[in-house]
């Protein structure tokens, strides 16, 4: 499904900064992969490259065997909004729109039927517990609600590949579990491939596999065994090996 | 770092944000300064300027100044609007609101000072250009040479420093009322939609209908009386139209998900409604200002053409002479011959005795021989007359508009001959071959011989020059004018037109200038409106681009957004302008359709060009932002 070969990213600027070095990884169809690492280690950068929002300096990214970076701009735009779903670290919601309108926005651009859009939005809002705020504007909702709205928008079109950058960053542990369970559910029922960046070991323990990044390089990788509890413990262990006291990192970053 | 340094640095580091505000302030200074260069121009100070024109200048200067005030105030308030969040953060970090007010005050004075200086600088260059154009286009006697306008510089400098001072103080008062939480969320929160009520919407429609109805219905001098009430009614109507009707329409649109959720509509209309309050105000201002521009220029242009139209047609000869009593006709005619010859111009000439007869109506009627008439017709290259019967009635087709009763009388009465018989005219003709005010007869030469003796005799002479240029004709006209300074019984139309142009030139110039200034200002209002949202738009499109927005979709949204901004107010202004010019037509009872169409069409074209230019740059900016 997703293959990343020798990926490098250098941010040009006054001082060039190497954010990613020789990343190689593979994600199978329907796999649920977590990415963890200290702040500034390059997780968002990696996600942005996979999401075709940013261009790699070298190396290639293949989604279903094809390199989306080769597509023309317009095709790329369509590809993104039809095949991919994102949850951005900073939500990326439009403040001129209501919650509901934000959720259906990707569908409206594709000229879907209003009834169909409404149904989908309602179903997903129900699942995420945001039905009661559908008519509100974005400045009238809390950070955690905004995060769930962003999740809803990323999933409404049932993308093949869902990329989520700290989707539980602003949530209490109950809501966080709800969101993760829903993601897991979607992952299982719809076979959506998922790539999830998180600082939260609890959330990461829902994944099939967790990849650790440090200083822009792959550090290690652990697989989930039979039990989520055991996996959670393994993640905690690796994190402490990794060095960052990383667990209490989920603050506001917008 | 002292506080003053902080304020200074704030301006210098936030260049981009300040540039727009700076430019529009500078623009206001430049306009006023350019205008005062003219007002103080030696050519206008000589005293030959009609006092009405001087007064016009003064009033215009006042209008421009008042207008500048609002223009700067408006620019400043949208500038501050876009910085509210910054203020909020500064206050959050512990700056007192007093300090913020002091900072904006210092900033504003700094910007104002720089804008005044550079406005004057650029104004000097601009004035040079305008002076060149004015010299070319308008008949202004002394050449409008460039001079170093010390008075104008002084006046502009003092006026604008004062203006910025007042506005800066004014603005610190506005800032006083803001709550911190409002400041911080200001970029996310809509400034609120104006309240739309059905009643006000209906009132808007009624007011516009009443205003238009009155303007189109009244005629003649009533137009002047109706002017002020109609202007007030239409202005209020326009305000309500934009604040009520537009809100109402967009609300309806937003409610209808089948439209609102269709493709890019959501992006377009959500923004429109988000900025509705600002937009409505801008639309209103732009519509009114453009209407003023259209009407001012249309009126002047129309009035000019009203004055000129027909003068040349009614007086096709180069020079005409009509003797007065006890005048040495021969001497006068050869004097004119001499004047023409002195200018090295050759001319054809015809002379005729004009005989007036008593035929029993209230004035002595001119009767001319067919052959005499035809000599003059030939001189003008007009159609000669072949009388089918003994006589016709002629009315001068320009001189006596609406004097048809006289013709009617002549048709009925007939010409009494010596013999006591009467000759009846068989037809009516209309020409301007002989410059006769009243209706007259042309008769066959043999009929002329049978007429009784004339009660009045004058001599009429006309010259047609061959290949003379405008300048020579005017020179001839001036000499003729001077020579016949007693009775002015000889004149040249070219000179008269030149004289009218000369008197009219400055007025036309000022009118044009003000009209153009207003129109350009309207344009920069729009520009300012658009660009104060640029950052918001960039952010928005960046966000959507991440989700996937094709270039075409982007262009479509920007295109519509810009088009609504640029054309909604202008279309209203064009309609207003058309109604105003129609009322003007009714005032003069003169057809101005061509002139109106030219003025309004010209402005529409400029606006379209402006739209394309701005759209191009705006799209480019956004595209760059999302890469
Ligand atoms: N546009 C950019 N230009 C230059 N450097 C950048 C840019 N974006 C990110 N960086 C740098 O690249 C590194 C990786 O950034 P990235 O956003 O990928 O971190 P992250 O792993 O997502 O961190 P966090 O957990 O805090 O979100 C950081 O050191 C950051 O400073
Ligand atoms: Mg990140």
C-alpha cells in the first residue's frame, strides 16, 4: 500500500535543516501504524511528505505502487481529497464555516448529493459525539471538539489512507479512547490503512505496529502481540530508551 | 529600547501590513496636493477667471479635503482591524491599553508624516504630467507651465499633518472600548452580519423606486428642485440596499444547502457572509462615490456638448456680417476682406440685400429672391432651391426651434403684391443658409419684382474660407470681434467656440479631475477591501489546498469573489448615473444619450480592466502562498 524508499528532507532556508534522513518503510494494506518520537524529530514532516503536501528532497514515496508526487497539480489535488484523509496537528478548520460545513467541505468540492453528504456527516458526528455542535462556528467549540471535527472531516469520504497527526492531542483519556476505538473500528471494517503520529502511548497501543523516529532517522519498530496491555508496556519501555520524557507532551500547539 | 523605538520598529518590521495603509494615505495627499497646484497656479490667478470658476475651485478643494479625511479614516480603521489580534497579544503580554494607544498614535503620526512627504513628492511629478495633459486637451490661454508650487506645498503639508493628527487621536479613542477576548478572537469571529429585516428591505426597494421615479418623471426646472431630496432618498436607499438586501440574499443562499453545498459555493459564500458588514459598507461607499464621479463628468461633458451642439451647424460660415443702420457697408465689408487677407487666407464671399416687408403680421418679414438664396447655398455647398411654384416659406432650422406658429402664419397669409394680388407659399423648407431669426419667404425672381417697397433693408455678407486651419480662423475671428466692437454685427463662430472653450476649460478640467479622483478612490477602496482580507484568504486557501483544491477551483472562487466585489457596487453606480443623466436630459430638454453612454461605458470599461488586473495579482499572491 505505502512504500517509502530512501526518503530525505532538507528544509532550505537561511540555515538548511535536515529533517529526515534515509527513511525506508513499508505499510501494508489495512495496516494501522503508529509513529512516535520526541518533539522535533520529524514526524509531521514525514506525514506531510506522504500526504504529498510537501516535496521530498530525495527518495520516493509510492502509494499503491504509484508515486503521487509525479501527478500533475490538478490530479494531485483530486487524488488527495478523494484517496487520502488527514487530521492535522493544528486542525486546519475554516473559521468562516460551521462545524458541519467543515466536515462536508471535501465532499462538496466533488459535487456530491446534499442528502448523501448530510447522512454521512450525521453518522460520523454521532460516532464522534459532536452531533450537538454541528451548527456552531469553530471559535465557539473547545480544542478537543475541534480535534474531533478534524477527525470527522478526514474520514467522511472513507479514504484509502488516513494520515493523522496527533488526533488525540487535546482529548481527555476517555475521549481519546473513543477516538482511537473508532479509528480501530474503521481500520477493521473498511480496511483503511492508517498512519498515526502520537505522543500518547495509550493511543499508540491501538496500532498494529509502532515506528520510532529520532533526529529524523528510524530508530526502532515494535509489533503488537496478542495483548494491548503488553504492547503498551513495550511502547513505554522503548520511549524511555529513546530518551525524550515524551509522555506528557500533548499540549496545545496551534 | 525606549517605547518610541519600539513603535518605530513595529512599523519597519511589519512593512507589508503597513504598505497598503501607507499607500492609500499617500494617495489622498497626492490628490489634494495636485489639486492645490492647480488652484494656486499663476494661470488661474490672473483674474480673467470667472469668479464662479474660482468658487468652484474652492468648493472642490473643500470636497477633496473632506473626502480625504474619510478616506484616510476608513483606510486606518481597516488597517487597525487587521491588527486587532496583534494588539490583543500585546495586551495579553502585559502592555497596558494606554501604551497601545500611544503606540498606535505614534505609528499613525509616523505613517502620516511619511505619507504627506512622499505624497507631495509624487504629486509634483504627477502634476507635471497632468499639466501637460491639461494643456493638450483644454483651451487654457496662458500655457500651464510647471512652476514650483510653494503655496500648494505649504497648504498640503499643514492640512494633512493636521488631518493625521486628528485622526490619530480619534483612533486612540476607538481602541479604548475593546475587550481583550474580543481582540484575540477578532480574526476568527465574524464582525457580525448587519441585521436584515423584511421591513427595511421593503423600505430599501421603496426608497430606490421613489427616488428613481421622481428623477425620471420631473422635467425642466423641477429637476433642480427635486435634486436634493432625490439624492438623499437614493443614498439612504442604496445604503439599505447593500446592508439589507445583500444580507437577505446571502442568508437565503446559505440556508439552501442545495446551492450552498454545491462545489466551490461554500467557500465563496461563507466568506461573503463572514465579511458582509465590511463589504456592505464598502459597496455603499463605492457606489455613492462612483455615482458622484459619473454624474459630475457626465454633467460637464453633456453640458459642454449642449452648449456647442448646433452652434457650428447654425453658423456654418467662417465669418458673417449684417449691416446696422447708418453704416458704411462697403467699408466694413472690405475691412473684413482685409482681415482675412492679412491672415493669408483666401475666402469666397457673397453679399445680398435683405429686404423686409410688411405683410400684416407682428414683424416685418424677409423676402429673398430665389437666385440670391442659391448664391449663398452654393457658397455653403448646400442644396440649391428650385421653386416649383411662386414661393416657399423657410424657417431657419437652428435659430428658431419651436417657432412653428410663425411659419404656420406665413403659410396662411401669403405675400401681397403691388397689384393687390396675393402669392401663396406652397411648401415649407428648413435650412440655415441665411442667418435669419424668423421665418421668411423665398420667391421667384420675377415675383420679387412685383413686390411693394420694402420697409427695412440691411446687407448680409458671408465668407467661406478655403483651407484655413483652426488657429487662423480664431485669429480672424478675434480681429473681426475687435473691429466690430460697437455693435458686434459681424462675427466668426470659430472664435466664439474658442472663447466658450476658454471660459469653460478650467471648469471642465476641475470637474474631470474631481470625477477621476473620486473614481480612482472608489477603486482603491475596493483594492483595500480585497487586500485587507488577503492574509485571511491565504490562510483559508492554504488550509483547503492541503485537503486538495485544484487550480481551476481556486481560480473560480477568486474570480467570483473579486467579480462580486468589483461589479456589485459599480453596476448600482452605473444605474444611478444613468438615472441622474436622464434627469439632466430632462432639465435641458436635450438628448444626451450618446454622451451618457460614452461616459458610463468608458467608466465601465476602466472598471473591467481594473478588475482583470487586480484579479491577476490577487490570484498570483494566493497561488504563491499555497505553492
Ligand atoms: N517549514 C520548515 N522549515 C524549516 N524547518 C522546519 C520546517 N518545518 C519543520 N522544521 C524543522 O524540522 C524538524 C522536524 O519538524 P516536525 O514538525 O516534523 O517535528 P515533529 O516531529 O512533528 O514535532 P512535534 O512532535 O513537536 O510536532 C524540527 O526541528 C523543525 O524545527
Ligand atoms: Mg508535529
